[in-house]
């Protein structure tokens, strides 16, 4: 069995609006002969175990015409199965950055790209489940923790509102905020997810924005205003929430999922409430997780999240699509808000 | 001469758009008998020397229906001429907050309001001109310095863009930024003010936005992007400038003069570029000077500004209207952008 299946998923065309599985993606059947593959200096072959299915893939990768006809770029957790690189041994578990691996079963790292692989923390692996390492102990955890601490500066007794609260990042933000003594309110898109937020994550309040809308939801559940808004949605959700913010509120701009599927700039949302950012002395700040690499926030994040997971104070819910055949569906479902928790694809054990 | 003139200016009606001198204001002739005036406990009588004519008076005071038919609330520098308060002696120079004094020659402080009066720094008065104490060594200086340092976090070599750069606050911000080694670019509304910025304040670049527009002005004068934007204008100026900001830029929201004269909410400017605050990891933050009172920023501000003025590194240009009769005209001219430097009214020596 030296030749094995190496199926992958190709982008057929750049989508307008939310992509459709059959229209925009194609499963291609390929093989890879690992044993006889000749590796150049420093090259490695990875068996991809988990792919992380994240909203940013939509605007960053799928909108790029250069992506058409190629395996979709991915990001995930992989195992080294062949190596000609002294830094990576067979069986090592590594994170591969976007543009290094793709939506495929195996990835052959050419040239020096392998140097961008990062080892999974072995110490932490001993007493935490592997699937927590895809995102929680990696970019996802950092994306939640670092801006919440550095931009949000949470104080006990304050109220935080989180949009897409049952998603990949929202669930971590909410639980950290609970641990820090805040009143935590979340919006999400189904009653099932409201239950998850209230009963599993122990949010103080949660509402289905599709039923009551953001404005009414906030009037009801944040009657005394919002001190921190962790936003994944942008657009009208952000605009309305500005109106509900208290003086000196902090708005952490983590994403703009409402805008990712808009291709015509004229359709972009126009904000009415920016004068209130000024009038209420609000701080509104965008970030990207890599800016925290190597900072004290990253160190504290790794330490605190591991401690909270071990102590049972923080859970991490995943929505797993199994097999390369289901990656595109899992991704599109996530864009349509069908996931509860972090959307991942599991390709192998 | 125990009875003296105490003319004042009354708001006739709340204006729509920019107020007009004759339509919205009325000079009223009153007198005050200082010698025979009986003061209650803690009361004082002030002779108002300077009034500070600031844009915020338009939305905060003139738009308030409760202001109609009354002396316009003011803010300024006054001299105690009669006192029944142990904290204030005759001849003391004090700052009176908005709502305590008004656009009038004398103000009689009733009840305990006098306790909100603040003494002018006597030490600093010894070797600095009195008119610098109206704003530069008071709220104006703090408004420029504290957010520039705390929100802007200026670094040598960065580019700062300042809107209404030849105004009250812009001129201070620009000079501080020069002292800190930044490249300083300003927009303003006349060629005369462009000259002032380039030749007197030594800005690196300045342009007349009425001639070339903000977008073209920034393309020309900030070809490598903007690291700090100190904004007094809001609306379209802010929106366009977001587009010219660099990654990790800081936007200091000091005012929204473009929006103050809008009374119909439908006419408020709608922002197109807020997604770029997220995409470029920009920090956008409103502030009001009082939030810095008692902080280290305030202490550093007092120390640095005094040192720079004494060393001749910082000048402070004023646009002075003389006499109570000219207060309304000076204020309206300021709203119309006719002032170069800080608009003040001088009521007495």
C-alpha cells in the first residue's frame, strides 16, 4: 500500500454570495506514493488530520481569482509521515499555516516552506484532548483571549455582548468573560444554540437574533448598556450595537461575517452611528491574531486556557465534518450558521 | 460707579444649520451693582475676561431648547471682583466651567457652584502670557496632548494627519507631533491657513481641502499612508481618511464639526469604510478631555506644554474678538472656519 488516496477539493470558480457545495467546489481523486516520493532538502509530507473551517477563508481565499482551479488553501493540524527536514520527525504533530496545506488528505511541502510549520505543544498534549489543539490552544484561543484582554480590558461586573456567540471564537470569549466576573450576553441564530449558550456555557443571557432582532434583543438583555462588544458580524449588527454601548465601551472587531459574501462594494453596509463612537468615547479596534505572537498576551493565553480546561472551567465545543468528502459542506454550513461551536473537518485519526 | 454695564448675549431660538448672528442671538443691556450686591454664603462675582469659543457649544448648548431665552452658557477665564467664599479672593484668576458663567460681562455665582471654579496656575502665570491660560494651559492643551499620547501613541518617523489643523486644537497637536519627530500633515479651509501651517507652525505638508478635496490631498501628501489621524471633522473626512490609513493606524476622534449643524438624523453622514477599521486593525477612539483629569497624562501635559512654550518650541495662535458685542460674531465665524488659531472673545483686561 505504498500508493494511497490523496483526494482534495478544488475551487471551481470564485463565488458571488455564499458559495454552494456543488457549484463552487469539486472533489478530485488523486493518489500519492509516499514511499517512493523523493523529497528535496528540508521537504516533508504531512497527513492532514484536522482542517480548521473559518469564515476568513471566504473573503481571503475564495474571492481571490488565483485560487480558481487549485486545491483550496487550508489551515489545520497534521502529522509528519515522511521527512527530509531535521526539525520535523515522522509522527510529529504540527500546525500548517494557510497557503501551506490545503483541503486535501496529504500535503507535500516543497522548498523551505516546511520551516513555517509549528509543533503542537507536547507537554500540553499529555493531559488535553487532541482536538483542543486545532484551534483552542492555537489561533482560536489567541483570537479570543488576547484582544479581549488588551482591547477589551474586562472588569468584574461589566457587561459583555458577543455576536455569533455559539461559534468558534464566541464560545471561548464568553467563557473567559464569565471566569473574569462579567455579565455575559450572546446573540446567535437558532434556539438550539441559545440553549447551548445558556445551559452548557452558562451565559447570563442569550437570544436568537433571527427571531427578535439585535435591537430588541439588546434592549431586553442589556438594559443598562454594553461595556464590551466582541463582534464577529460587522455591518448592521455592529451599527445597532454601537447605539446600545455605554460610555467608554470597547468594541473588539474580530470579524465581519455579514460582509464577506458581498462582492459589489455598493452593497456594503453604510454605518449611521459612528458619531456615537465619538460622543460616547468608545474605543473600536480591529486586530488579527498574529499581531499578538510573542507578546505577554500570548504567554498568558497559553497558560490560562490550559489551566481553565484542566480545571473544567472552560469547555470547547466542536462541530465536526468527517472525511475529505464533507469538507466543503462543513465549510458552507458554517457560513450559513449551521454549526454549534468550532467548525472543523476531521480527515484522519 | 457702583453700577456697571453687564451686557450679555441671549439665544433667541435654537438654530437649524449654522446659526446667524442677528437671527439667533440678541445683545441685552443689563447692569450690575457690584458694591451693593448681597452675596450669600460662598457666592462670588466674576468679571469675565476671556470667553472660549468652541465648536461643541453648537450641539451641546445651542441645540438644547432649555437654552432659549437665556444668556448663552460659556466657558472662560475670569477675575474674582467680589467674594463671600474663603477659597476665592478678589483679584484671583479662575476658570469657570460651562453652565457656570455665560456670554456676559459679569457673572454672579449663586449657591455652591463657586466650588467648581478652578484657579489659574499662578506659578505658570509668572513667565507665560495670560491669554495662553484660556485654553493652551487648560482644556485645549489637554485635549490635544492627552489623547495624542494615550490613544495615538506617536512614534518617531510616523505620519500624522490632522483635520482643521489651523484651529484651536489642531495647531497644538501638530506642534507636539513635530516635537515628537513625526511627519505632520494638515488640512484646512483657506490658502492663508495653509501658509500659517507651513510657515509659522512648520508642518511638513498642508493643503486646502476646499480646493483639492480630502481624498486627493491625502493621496498627494500622505502617499505612504497615515499612522495617526487626529480628527476634528468626522463625517466624510473621517470616512475617506480611513481609506488612507496604514495598518495599525490610530484614529483620535476629537470632534465632528461636520455633523454639529445637522438637525435631521437622516442627513447624518453614512460611513462606507468601517470594514477597513477591522481589515487594517485600526484603533478608532473617542474621548473627552475631562476623562484625563488627575491622570499622569494631565501632569505630563502641564509640564511639557509649559516647557515647550518657554523654550519657544510651541506657539499658540489666537483669533480674538474684542468686546461682548462681538462674541456671537466670533463664534459664528469660527463655525464657518474663518478663524486662524483658537477663537476667543476678550471682554476685558
